[in-house]
C-alpha cells in the first residue's frame, strides 16, 4: 500500500517497518487484555454471578439472570460502535484505541469491588448491569478500531495476515481468561464465591496501565491521513460518518451485519453456552469446560495466523464461507460429543469448535470487513454493522439456547443445533455478497508496494477498492 508523503502538518510518525511493529504490538497485546476483561465476565456469568448477584431459587434461574446481564453488554455494543466509530473516522483511530481500552479496564476492575446481593440487595445487580454496559461500550469499538488500524497499515499482499492480528489478540485474551477461570474453579466453592472470583477483575486495573502504554505508541494510519488530506484539499463540507454510511454504503453495512449475526451466534454458543450446559444440565465439573476452552484458545493462537495466511492465499471470503459451512456440518455432532460427559471427548469437541471453526470465520474478518468501506467511514461501517450483529445474536443466542434446553423435560439440544446451522448459513450468505470484492474499476495491474513488481489484482483480493459512492 502506498503511504502518503510525509509533511509536518501530517505528523509523519515512525518509518513504515517500525510503525507496523508498533501496530502489531498494540493490536495483539491491547486486544488480548481488553478481551480478557470481556470474556472473564462471560465465564463468571456462566459459573458465579447467578449465585451471588441474584436471589436464589435454583442454579438454572440464577444463571439465566446472569446471562441477561451478559446480554446487556452486547446491547450497549452498537452504541459504542457507532459513537466511537464516528470519532475514529473524524479525529483518528489512535485516540479511540486508547479511550476504549481505559473504559474497559476501569469498568472491569470496578466489577471486582461490587457488593453481592446478600450485602446490598437489588443495588448489587443494578451496579453490575451498569458496569457491564460500560464494558459493552468499550468493546463495541475495540475490534473495529484495532482491525481497521491493522488493515490500513498492511501491505496489500499481507492484509489477511495483518488483519488477523486483533483476532489473535482476542484469542490470547480468551486463553488468559480461561486459564484464570480454570485456576479459580479448582478452588472450593465457598472460596470462589466469596473472594476468589474478585481477584482477576481487580487485576484489570494493573493490566489497563500496561495496555495504555502500549497503545499510546500506535501511529495514526496512512489511510486516515490521506482521507483527511483529500477532504482538506477539496475543501469538502464536514460530514457525519454515520450519516454518510447510511446514505452511501448500505450494501457493505448489510454484508458486515450478516457475517456478524452468524459468527457471533456460533461463537458464543460454542464457548459460553457450552460451559453452562455442561455444568447445569450434564453435571460436569466447571473445571472441565473451563480447561477445554483453555485448550481451544491455545489451539486458536496457532490456527488464527494460518487462516490469516489462507486469506491472502485463497481470498478472505472463501476462508470465511468455508468456516461457515464447516460449522453447519458440526452443529449436531457438537452436542453429541458434549453429551458423552467424557473429559477428553469434551476437550476435543471444544478444540474443534472454538479452536478451529470459530477462527476460520474470525481470522478473515479483519480484512474482509474493512474492505467493505472507504477510509472516511471504515471504522463506523465495521463497528456499526459488526456490533449490531453482535448485540442481536452474540448476547441473545446463549440466552435463547439456555431457554430452549431449560424448557425441555429431557434437556434436548436439537433446537440449539438449529441455531448453529442458521448462524453458519448467514455467514456464508454474507461472504457470497462480498461488497469489497467488486472494485470500482475493472481489475488492473498494481505495483507491489515492497518489490516494485507488477501483480495481478483478482476480484477476491483484499486490496480491491470500495467506491466512495455506490
């Protein structure tokens, strides 16, 4: 990708190679720490919060209430995606990466200091919901900002790999949180419910300091500088990115929404609902499921870069669609394996679902989603479409799955398998209608940014440009 000429007004920043290293560190480490916070809440909602923040009737009812607070964070994510996406497209990606990280870190730390229902009554779950909403606001802009920054700093022939950096960070965060939960679940229940669960939340205060330092070193993206400079040269009237998005980029927005709807339904049933299902309905020790997610996230750290490479080699939409199709095929075997109650089989099942299938759909998204929009609305487009989809499916799918199984006398799971099948089909539909793979002009030769050699541009390349108006 050609970089803008360095001028004093533009703030040239570090050389491209150093900039890419800083972006890699900031997106991977920053995303890991931020999603550690987010997934830690998900795990504690499945295992602890129902018992300490809500009046007790039975474990399933308490877990349902805890999952409702989990869904509240998802409902806040579209607002975060729209609000911070607007800021990222107006004032820059770097500032938003810093703000969202601080918001997430402080909210998570404060959750660890909350009183329980026995101590504060209804004020305890109310405060939990409020802090969860702030978590959702931060998470709503995290992935879109990090993915776009990685994408915009990438060379054209490495956008799949570099666009997968936030996905790698996310899985590192999942690994860290699942390791934490695995350790916590080895404690006796009384210790876990009194003070053990609080430790990793309070530790987020310290982790936030580390992430703040890392992200303060992120250079602004060349695409943002170029877009801002072009507007200044044309003396274009200021526009609201969100309004421009709705007026001119509706098709790209629908593609992102479809991918997000399908992927989040699959992902959160695989890695969140499965914990509650094993614990509440199969009487499997919580440590078994938690360790399975640990193994799966460790596997994903290997598979995410592989699927990022495959996105550059074969096209991100093909990799994305392949992951959706494979998830459809695994929908019924997923529960057949969990129902064995055999620890080794359960671990293998979670490794396949969360360590292979979810990364196959997630790793290509950094490049796939970013290329659906031009730079002036890119973060707004990715954040809005992705987070609306996450709110509708990621927060509600585990809740619906829990309700389906709980309403069945035999705790049948075929209804949940149908949700998984629907999610995979929607992902494939989003990939088929890829907006970014249809360039404004006919495919032509481009100059390779590193070697100077001419290379063919194919319709599925992630370097394909999205027209400003469609």
